[in-house]
């Protein structure tokens, strides 16, 4: 009878610091992109690449794209909560 027990995994402090720096610089799109990358979430990475490209053309982030970004962020935060053993409250608060 084998149990499939995973080792405790904590969210990387260096990534949390990078996300905080991006948020402080008002670069929310890149912060969500970094989170998608660290979670290896292909869907999130792809959406954020395209969303950032559209924002670059506009020179700002239109409300509709902020809504999409928030949807991606919420999905990524749920994935992080399910995957990491550490409390991700600090990660949520960074955003």
C-alpha cells in the first residue's frame, strides 16, 4: 500500500519579491505574467503575452482587458493555493 505524499512546497520568496516590485511600479500585467510562468500555466502565459501586446498598442490597459487580467489572476491564485503548502495570503495581498 503506497501513499502518494508530496513534499511541502513553499511559494518562492524571490518570485514574491519580483511580483511586489512589478506591482509597486504599476506593472500589473507583467506581475500576472510572472505568476503564470512560475506556475507553468501555459494558458495564463499565452493570455498575458497577447494582453500585454494589445496594451502596448493602446498605450494603456483598457477596462475590458483589466477584467480579463483579473480573471486570469484569480484562476492563477486558486492554482497557487491548491499547489503550495505555504499560506498564499502574502501573494494575494501583493496584488
